[in-house]
């Protein structure tokens, strides 16, 4: 199944419930980053809760994937 970038970003933001994720939009990502984004999405969906440091790490990783 091929999930859209927009869907994955929205689900990650919903699951983490972090306000600063509003700055992250699906338009910041392109198809070249799809596999990396999908890995983050799958990891986030498997966990029930996240420590503040885990949320920070996820936010940083998403930031690293953003189009330059």
C-alpha cells in the first residue's frame, strides 16, 4: 500500500500531539524522501507513547528530511 506523504505527516502529528509540528507540512517533503518518511511513520504508529526526548528526535528527523 502506498500511503501519501500528506496522510503520513498528518497521522504522525496526530499521534504525537505536539504543537510545534504545525510547522511541518506535507509540502515540505517530496517523493525522494518517501521511504525515510514511511519508516518514521511506521515507528510512530507502533508506539503508544513517547518521551519528550523521543518526540524531539522525531521532530529533528522530520526536519532533516525537509526539502532544502
